[in-house]
């Protein structure tokens, strides 16, 4: 026997009769994931050719397409490693915002993460542009709350653990704060 693990999306009618089954990558159900729409899911995907390399994938069960979100990676420094799916906001019927983070590498003394966003078509799973860096502090940002605003944009409340060099420039001093950031429909601050 050959084992082939897979995720199955099963759809049923009102009488509980199976109407349709779709298959996808098994990581969709075992990895951290978010449902974008009934057929489209975002999940953290391990590179089958390099077990240390992870990306965020968007899979559409109805057509079998998978799109990967691309960002700069450098295994020698850790840049781009350890991605996390954080939030999903439906800005309107044709645009969903996925907020995520990944390591900024070891150029600092501890793992620092900025927040990133990308727009996705919720019906097809297609990426609607490139990733946008939402925060740019030296430290780790943690989302506490995210919501859509009345003008079609969004806001995030996040905690920031800023790290700054002390006067002797020998190590970092952490400074914690909360930030409410508001963005327009094009992901501009």
C-alpha cells in the first residue's frame, strides 16, 4: 500500500446527501489555516523539497489551484522563516485581506517580526497584488484586534515590543506599547 494523505472538502445538500467532494493538500487541515470562503483556504505550507522552508499557500478546492505568497528569504540569516497566519478581514465581496508575519532574520539579537498583508480574491483564491509591509518597527508586533472600517479600509490594534540600542550600543532595551493603525482600501497607512 502507498499512503497518500489528503484534505477533503465535502459538500452536502439539505437532505445530507453528498453533492461534491474536492481534495487538496493534507497540510490544509493540520497546519494553521484560515477559511477565506467556502472553497478557498489559506494555510502554512512546508516545501516538499526543503523541510526547513515554509510559505503561506492559498488553495481553491473547487479548481485545485494553489497560489503561494512570495517574500524574500535568506536561510543564512533566517529572514523570511517561520510564517504565521494572523488575521483575515473581508474588506468587500471581491477583496479579502490576509495579515501574516515571518521572521526578519537574525540581524537582531532575538526574533523580530513585522506585519504584512496581501489582498486575495475570496472566490478564486487569486492574489490581488504583492505583499505590503504594514509595520516596520524593530521588535515584534502582535495583533490584538483587527476590523474593517466604514471607508473600505481596515484598522489594527497591535502591541509592539520596540527594541532600541542602549547608549553604550551593547544591547537592546525593550519598550512595549500599543498602536492603533488605520489603513485605506489600498493598504496605505
